[in-house]
């Protein structure tokens, strides 16, 4: 059973991508609709940073005018790029050990394909636990079947093994006794 990958998560939601020269006031309009979304800041095809509603409020508390400042002036820049084909267990380990501001998912050409949110992280841990549990069950089942086949060396088919072999004596057709004798 193959382990799920980072790209198997729902990485196409919970974010908005804007150019680095976008005004924060535009971002506020978007965040009023979806306050939990992350705003990914790009220049050309490269993701440079991230801004959240919390970041905007913090800057406004410092006295910055949201109608005049551009997002590249307030963005956080510790961005982790992780390949979409990375196994989920390895990806989660990397994410938890680096503690980035944002996690973006890239393809084999390092082109942006999605955003890995905190909600995706929680969902990924549940999905990985389910995968590991199922893998362990399949392993134990396969091991038990293999041991039984080796022990009995029955030569029977898998169906016989799973359902249990029947005695040959029971399979023979016996004459059904009749209440009426025709002699």
C-alpha cells in the first residue's frame, strides 16, 4: 500500500496569490470574505512571502496605513517549498522541524502548485495515521496467510485457505435415505 503524498492533500484552497506590489487594502477586501486564507505574495512565478489577517492587524497596530502600504512591505518570508510527490510522513517531519511561515507545494520543475495550510497539516496527520494503521493490518494479514500456507503446504487455493479447507469425506456424494422403499 503506497503512502499518500503531500500533493494528495487539498492544496488548492485556503489561499490567494497576489503580486508583490498589491496594496494591503485590496487584500483586506479578500480577507473580509475568507478571513482564514493566507495571501501568498509572488514576483513573476516565484512565491516570496505570506501575509495573513493577523499580520495586517499587527502592522495596523504599529501605525501603518493599510490603504497605502504594499504587501511586500509587511509579508513574512520564511517559505518552505516542498515537492508534491514527497511522501506525507517525510513532508510532515520536514514541516514540523523547520517551522516555516508558510508551506508551498511545487512540482518537479519547482513551479507552484498549491499551499499547504495548517488545516491541511491536521488532516494530513489523520490521513497518515489511517494509512499506517491499514498498512500494519495488511502486513499482519499477509504474514498470517504466508505462515499458514508454509505450515500446511496445502497446495490449495487462496479461497480454501481463507474459508478453511473442507474434509474430502464430507464432499463425497452420499445416497439420500428414502422413506419409501421400492423393493
